[in-house]
C-alpha cells in the first residue's frame, strides 16, 4: 500500500467512525423523551451535567487503561458503554435510568474522544501526512457533525416509537466499531507500545510541560472555552419547542445549525494562517450573535444562531489544530486528557447556566449569559493569550507551534 493509499484508508475509517458514532437518531429526541417521563427543565440539566462529571472522574484512569489495551480497543470499549446507555434508557425509562445511562455515556467519551484525536494526529504523522492535519481535522469534525445533523430526522420517527429509534441508533454504533477495527495502527506513539512507561511519571511530565510553556496551557484554555460556550447541541430540542417549533419538526434546528457548523469546519483550513487579532474578534462577534438570538428568540432567529455556528465551526477547528501542534508527541494523550478534563469542567458550568435559565423560566436568559461569556473570552484572548503566545507573525503560538522543554528519560520511566 502506497503512502497516499495508506492515508486515504486511515482517513476513510476515521471519518466513518466519526459519522456513525454521531448518527444516532436518538440524539434530537432523548431530551424530549426524558421530559415526557417526568424530568423537569432543571432536572434535565442535572442529568446532562452527569455526562461531564463522569468524564472528570474517569478521564485519568481511562487514559491509564488505554495505555495498556491500546487505542483501538479503548474506543471499542467506549462504544460498548454507549450502546448500553441507549439500551438502558429504553428498558428503564426513569430518572435513575437516565442518570446512570448519561454517566456511562460520559465514560464512553473519556475512552473515545481523546483517544481518537490522538490517533488521528499520530497516525497521519506516521504516514508522512502531518501537513494535512488541519484539513483532516476539519473533515473529521464535518463527518461527526454531519452525523448529528442527519440524526435530526429521528424526530420524524417519533410516530413509530422510541424503540425503533433506539435500535437504529445502536446499529449505527455497531458500524462505528467496524470502522475502528479496520484502522491499521502504525504510530510508535500508540500507547499500547509504551506499556513500560510509568503512567504517573508521564502524567507528571505532561503537567510540567503545560506549566513550563504557558502558550500550551493558554491555547488549551482558549480552545476548550470557545468550543463549549458555542455548544448548545444538547438543548436544541427544548429550545426549538420554546421558540415555537412543533415537536415533530424540532429536527429542523439541529439540521440547520449543524449544517452551518459543517460548512465552517470544511472551510477552516483556508484560514489556517489567519492573524490572532481576527480570531479574537470573531470570538467576540460570535458572542454578540448569541445575544441577538436571545433577544429575537423566534424561529426566524435560527439564521442568526446558524451564523454563530458557522463561525464556531471555523474557530473550533483552528484553535484545536493549533493546540495539537503545540504538544510534544510523547505527551499527546496526557495533555489531551487535560483538555478533556478542562473542557468538561467548563461544560458542567454551562449546564449550570442552562439550568439557571430553566429555573428563571426561559432558556433565552442562559443563551444571553453564554453570549456575554464568549465576548469576555475574546477580550481575554486579545489582552492576555496573545501576549503569552506572541510571535513575529502575530499568529497564535507562532503558527501553532510551541517549543516544549526537554524532559529527561528518568522523569517518565
């Protein structure tokens, strides 16, 4: 197999996994399903919060497990937990069942997301395709978002019951597992090849790098905050109902918004060398669009939110790509675990904000607050992150590359 064929085979399977993992018809209706079983608005936020709490609790031990079983089997383990989640919700549709399932789904994310991002970067590098990473990342996000967007049709199947929707979602997860098992791992950085490495030493070294090179830590914080404060996906269906969209058509909202996000992700590589000042301006502008949407708050305002999601698709891809570029390969899985922990810590706060909006009687108040925070993030980046990651080209972290300190072999063995 030639280098080009090897890269194509790798990416086809990774994109396939990304699509089938998110093409779950249950996604746009599970919140409605929970509320139809007596879960309140604030209760829904608490259940969703368990997803992020599970990641926070299990991310480090899950990374250690991945270090022993390898990336492919870690992802398969995660997909198994997600399958159990969907089956549990169907068989035990109660608050407790929803809560346990959401916790298991969080563990699945801990197994799969960090591992797949590590695998994509390192396997491209192993095949000599590192220069294609930003474009590949954008297409990976596109495949993932396309799966979520097409899942919007799940709302049209409500007439046939949640059973058929759940079974079709589980079938899609099975296809995602087939794609993962078809990936040939070549990278010497695959965790399974480093079983002798003391995990605690590697963890400490990764933490030391993050503290020693402020640009890495600041890039991580910037990327994870932007990604989370532009994320309303879990609340699409209740927001759609709140702005007056009939229940059977709530899929219109994720279909249109995630379509806008897909377009942004696909075009992100064209902005790979955009100046830092424009990135921070775009973050502030996205926050402003959230505020405008919360003010209009009607089906006509979906266009405004769609523009915010389009800009978010570009920003998420660029910032995450530059963060990946800043990480020494040996510590990629550890630093991406830190990213996951930080990301879900932030998302727990976002669930709290959304829950507060539910308590106040309208999701629009929560969206307004999230828009204000996005503006603050853009200003913080312009005033502080840009200074820490200053470079002659005025790009974040010097076109995305930070120099990590040399770590001696005794510190990780």
